[in-house]
C-alpha cells in the first residue's frame, strides 16, 4: 500500500479496512471523521445536482447497495477499534443509508452523543418530491464519556454565542470552486472547522478513512492535529495527497468575545432572569 508521510500526516493509497488493520493500532486515534461513499451511484451525482463535472477528479469508488451493509459494518468496526477511550466518531451520511450507518455504530459499543444535521445549499434537484438539502452526521463516543474531548468555548466565549454555534442543525453553505480540481463530493472547510474546533485539541490524532479531496486532512493539519488517512482512488491520491506536505499548523484563533456593550446588556438580562427565578422559588416555599 503506497504511503506518503509528512511532518503531520501519514496518508495511504488503498482500502481503509485492510489499511486500518495493518497500520493503526488499538486506541491510537482521538477522532474519526468519515465521509464514506453513499451507495447511491456517486459517480453520477452531477445529473442530480445539475453541476459541471469537468474539473472533478475521475476514478470515484462507489459501493453498491447490496454490498453496503457489510461494507459499513466492516469499516466502522475497524475505526471504532482504533479509537482511544473517550475518542469520538462522526460519519457524514445521506438519508438513503443512514439506517445502515446507525445500526453499524450501535454494534460497536460506542455511545450516541448527538445526531447532527448539516443543511447545505444547492440541494438535489427534484420535481416530484421535496428537495434533499441536508446530510446526517451522527456523533458517537467510545466510553467512558468523561474522557471525551468537547470544549463548549472553543469558538465563542459567551454562552449565548456558543449556544447558537453548537445547535445540532449546522447551516453551512457548500463552497463553490469553479475551475478548480475537486473530488466528486467535497465537504466545505467551514463545516470541518466547526466540528474539529469543538471535538479536538492541538496534537490530537484524526483518522479519515475516505479522504476524497483531502479536505479533512488539510483542515485538521492546519488546526494542529496529526492526520492518518486512506484513499482508494489513485487519481485522487496523486492529485491531492502531495498538497498536504505544504500545509502547516496555524495558531488557533482566539474564541470570539462579544461586544462589551452587548455583553453588558446580556449580563443585565441574566441578572434579571435569575432574580425572577429566585423570587418565584421563594414565593413557592413561603
């Protein structure tokens, strides 16, 4: 299996199931962030999305519907083995096979923490049903949950701002890259930055079993993580893997603080709310 090593990544060109068994030891990974084939003819999605595929890298490897359950159980079981206690797994999935993904996750001994929804722009064009414009992202953790990494103030200092940013429906537009080489299905940087900010720390090991356009690898290295990854398509590997050597960790951006005037207003509102609660409690016990 061909390997490219950089100071912050080890990237293999090959099947992730065999690759994880051969190259990744038990408990070596802090976060698995996977965007697997969807089993719905991904090599022809341009018809449904009404998009120009001239710049998409050829060789996308799809998994047929008949093989999808066994394939999903196999890769998820291997990825779960690689997680440390408290390590997390997030799987980006369309609605067609989300039941298979959830069943496979439930067989691993991991614990469900959240079921995120990514709402995106440029949904699947339809005329006889509602437009599909979301993906599922189940978020599961290997027990014990007390060892899981989650920083609620990773991006915003004030709880009100963090609350909005951490809602389980993530409204993140797709990134349009006209004239640029891309994978058939490529996640936007902004989505990955949000997921990684809350669930990793600099120095953590992130595993991407299906690197595709290597977006997760690029974003994770930039955020200070070490990346382990697999990609079966040799054309995608040749096109995107060398670029990871050019990516370096960057200083983590400081969590955003609210405007001082807005913060003062929020604090007054919270004090008023707490006072009313205390008065209501006192009246109830008198």
